[in-house]
């Protein structure tokens, strides 16, 4: 596979998400039979493509759940300004907990801001808007990031916890 980037553009952060890197069959949903291997292949493909284009990026975090994969890269010269990286997975599929549907999330401090990337795979079918809305609210409500006491203290001191908190109290 090939990933194309505009040769004249540079991006400080690149976040790439996938929904179905493995078939969503019972074996793959129940055990991580192929997701880790496929995640590694995609991560290597992305890293190789970024390097071929003369860009220096560092993989900050990779997180996967069944068929979902999220890779977050930061331009290497910005790496000293990345902090408190944490990942979360939330399954909302079968019985409300399995990973055939759900989300994978990466949260990090970037300079003086907190950013969060989410790759999700919601309930299917056009008429299932209610189901997709429920999936969204479940992911937002269940995503739990272990940011550590230093990040929490910094957030309280800067006032950003108040901005961050409503995103997770749905």
C-alpha cells in the first residue's frame, strides 16, 4: 500500500486511523489473533512512507482494538514538547463491551495544549442513528486516560482541567 502526502506540506502531528484491519469474525473479536500483527505491518508502512518523503516523524503512540488502529506521529523536532501520552480502548459492540465496535483513543499534551485523537467504528446501517449516537456517548463516557499526577497537577494549575473535563462527563 502507498500513502500519499503533499510534497510541499509539512504537518506537526499526523494521526492515522483504521476501522477494519482484520475481519470482524468471532475469533478475532474474542482474542487478539491477528490485530497485533496487522497493526505492526501498518505502523511500519506508515513510518516507511513518512521517511521516504524526507520527513522526520516519531511514533508517539499506537493503540488497537480488534480491527481498529490509531497511530499518532509527531514531527521529531516537536517531540520534547509532547507530554503525558496515554491511550484508551473502549469496546461497545456485542453485549456493550466487545471490540467489534468502539473506539481507540490517544491523549497527549502538546506544548501548552491537550489534544485527543479518536478512531471509532460505530453501529452500521443508515437507519441506526440512535445506535451510533449511543456508541459515541459510550466511548466518550468510558474512555479513561492514565495521565499521571504530574499532568493532573499541571492541568489544575493552568485551568485546563475545566476545559478537558466536559469532554468526558457526557
